[in-house]
């Protein structure tokens, strides 16, 4: 058994011991059904790939067909079938989402051509501090993942008109249960996962998850250990009031990690083509990330129609890393021309969020309607520090030949050039949404959010002091053509404050995002599947660009103007559920075009196709087979021009990644009622491709790998 080196609090330890109780305890009598319903307020148990409902778009638990936005849900069944244990793997399967793996431990996400920065937990959340995710997130904590495409200013207030990702966490279940999983796989993968739920009595219940994972890599020198502890405690204080306390601890310890990635072209403009395992990391590179997330939630039902939900959430990230970057352009014949760049980086990031709202039904003009109204206050404070070595010679060593380099750079003395950030952001908001039943088949959703957003501090010598306020409107309409088919249209906005100054030293107005979409949704196959077809038109305006009148001045004196920004428009198709008896599938197709920024348009795949399908044989229902396929079209990035001295001097250097398909395969066998075996093969065809062109550097994705998982359910 692998050692779990994490700090277990007495409460967490007691909970885990209780959930590992004897079979007699696990067969305890079920609690009152009404109380169970009050506990599982985020939705009912899901089987297969049809989620039926989602709440992240409005905090109303609505059928997906009744939400006037494009929504897809990655269900628990998908996460388990395809071993989507990491959030990056999970979002790879989401319609319209592109996962930009720019380094081993830093990832960006885009949808419809824009960065995704809004991530929620049970509908409550804050934008990512820097628009990217460090070290990834383990999905063992989540019951399902909702992806609401388009601007979601009603709930989040700030960000880009891309999408909102809403993680729905696991909560205590009606029955006592315990699941133990063990996984082994390629590159010395070892993973143990324990997930248990226990009802102590009619008042108290708990859910706990523990994960311990250790894996080497196809990349030279890279390995990562991940440990997770999650505890959710629930108390039914009365028939109408529930109080919950939860905490998750996630520790990621990476060594040999990338900072930056591979150079993609030689000095003559020809493309590099390194082995898939080639890495720019030093043998001492490391990146430790610890995330702690605590949530306190109070719910009170005033009556059968109205409810209060109040939440306090604190998320804290502590990072400590020693990093090695490689820059320059190598010579095609000698491979010389690269230089290392070492840095130590420390981050302390803390989010505090308070949210309270009431929701319920009311009657007006003889019809029933729904209303949500709430207040939100959030505070984000982060400090970081970077140190370098400018004096010993070890801070910027020459790299003789990356194809044979073993990462043996001398360890620097990190004592020079200290720089960093000390920034605090605050947001105050009030929001209200009404869903009005205008006719039996016609529903109108109207809402708005008032945001007061402030930031103060400095980051690497640049002031981050800024303040803005705005009202974000939302409007959506759904019309039922039949009981199974709905038409919908919606309009919503977001805004993001910016601290750039214009020629008159006045702060530029915020970046404003708009999202308009229209489509049709249908419940198919006796409500076993949901399909949608969407047309969207997304715009981002007033984005700061350099004012040409100040182009020749030093950076501190340059000024900016608001541009027309970026726009995109296109179509999405999404289908999820049981399409035939025994066949569960999730199918997504996105096709769109970007205008206003050629660089973004070129490195963003304009067509994405995704398919996840699992078939259980009716004549032998213990056996299931499945495929998970992702296809994207060609992407490229202009990298400058060939220098003088070459026959093609002045020619534009373009890095291209051809269209490619990645296919995974699974076989699942139910050995008996308690034990299941999953065998998963990832990248079956061993496709070699660059993970991203979001940055000017990149690295190659993993080759074919295999894992086997045994699950034991009590």
C-alpha cells in the first residue's frame, strides 16, 4: 500500500475511519427519504451520459432543454469509463472546449476563440488569477462537470465570452457505500482512490475521497506525485435547514517539469522535429503546488416554494518552484544557439468568496414563475516572487545540443533580480434572474448583475490599481414547438477591467464581451438523450492595443487605445445520452471562424469533433467496449522571418500542426456485482502531434499508453 503523506485533521481521519467501517455498519438502515432529498440539492443520481439538468447558467435547476444557452455535461459515467482522472482529460471531451497544454504543469482553456477564465464549484466561483491552471485538478472530487458556453456574466460578472466550467462536487448519498479503485499503467503509473459515503444517523452524514497517484512520464526527467483528501460533512439541523462543511487538500509534486517548451524552428526557418521524449527541463527542475479549498454552506427552506442558500468559500494556493527555461533558435546543422534561463518562483494565492441568494416560485397573472436574487462579495489576494542568478554563470548556461542534452545544468544561486507581485482584488455584486412563464410553451428569462470591481497593488513594476462598475444584462427565451423540441435565443455580456492608460493618461474602459446565440434543443429516445444545435456570435470589444503615436517611446511611457477586439461566429452540435439500448454516447461538433486577430485565428482550431461512446452487449451485459475520439483541424503560428545569410532570407517562418485524430479505447468487464475491471488504451494509433501553438514554443503529446483499473464496490 502506498504511503499517503498528507496532513489528516482529526475530523477528516474520523470520517475516513467511519466510512471504512465493517460490512455491518455499511448496511445501516436508510434515513428518511425527505431528508436525503434535502442533502442532495445539486441534482439526482445520474446514470449514463444524459445529465438531464444543469444549474451553472442561472442557479435554477433547469432541464437542459429549458436553458437558453449551449450546455453540455460530463457525467460521472464518462469520467469513470474513460479514466478521466485529470480535469484536462475531462475537458478534452467537452464540446467546443480546446485544452491548451503549453507546459507540463500549466494549462489554458479556450472556447469559441476566447480564454476560459470562469471556473465554479457548485455554481460559486472566481476567475483564475492569471487565466491558467497550475498542476491540474483531480476529478475524483466531482460528480459531474457542467460546461456553459458563451458569456455567463449573470453568475460570474467578469471574464471572457467563452464558457463557464461548473464543477459539481460529490456529496453524501442516500445509501452507505465504499468504492476502492486501484490503477496501474504505462510509465510506472500507480493510483489508489477511495470514495465512501456514510449516514451516521438522520442528522449527520459524510462523504470522503482519498487519492494517491504517482507516475513517471514519456518526457525525459518528468514525473509527478499527486495526493488528494476531500471530506464533506452534512448536518440536517431541522427538516428545513441543512449545514455543510467541506474541505479538499490537493498536493502536486512535479520534478523535471517544463517551463516553456521546445523551440519549433531552426535559424533557416525549417521546422524542428525532436523525439517525443525531448525535454528542456533541468534535472533539478521542480514545481510544488498545494491547493486547499474550504466551503461552508447553509440552506434553509422557508416553505415548499422558497429557499435560502448562503456560502462561504476559501481557496488557497501555495506554490514553490525552481524552473529552467530554454530560449533562442538552434542551428539546423549544429543544434547550437540555445541558452538556459533559471528562476525560482513562489506564489501565495488566496480567494475568499461570500454568496447568498434566495430562489423560489411565485404566481403572477395566474401563472407560476421562478426567481433568483442574491448578493456576492469576493476578495482575491496574491503575492508572488521571482529570483534569478545573474552572477555565478549558472543562471544562463549555453545548451550545446538539445537532442542529446540530459538536463545536467549546474544548480544556480537564486539571489538576484528579485521581483514580484502584491495585488488585491475585490468584487461586490448583486444579481437577479426571473424565469417567466408567458404561455404554456413560452418562457422568458430576464436578469441582470451589478458589479463593482476594484484592484490595487503592483505586479513586476506595473501598477494593478484599477476600479470599475457595470451592469450586466441577460435575456433568454425558450419556445416549445412540441413536448420534445424547443427553440431558444439568448443575449448576455461580461466585462473585464483593464489598467492600460490612453494618450491623456486616462484609464481605458473595460473590455466588454457579448454573446448572442440561437438554437434548437430536443429530448430524444424517450427522454434518454438530449441534442442541441446552436449558432453563436461572440464579440470582445475595447481590447487595449498599443497607440501608434507612442510606439517609439520606452515601455513605461507607451499608451494604448481601445480596439474593436476579436469576434467569432459559428455552429455547435451536441448530443448526449443513451442513443440505442446499451449504447451511451456523447457527441460534439464545433465549427467557427475568428476575425480581428489573425494570430489567435491561426493557432485556434476552427473545427473540433468529439465522440465518446460505450456499448454494453445486451446478451452479455457484464462486458462493455468504448471509444473516445477527438479530431481537430490544422493550426499554425507565424514565428517571424528568416534572418540574413540564408538563401530564403526574409521568408516568413510558419509553424504548422496538421489536422490530427486522437483515439482512446476501453474494455470494461463486470467480474461480479462488486468488482469491475477497466482496461484503457490512450492514443491507440500512437499519433505524434504538438500539444498547442498558443505560445511560440510547444512540446509533443503522450504516445500510446495503457492502464488497468480494478474497482471494488461495497
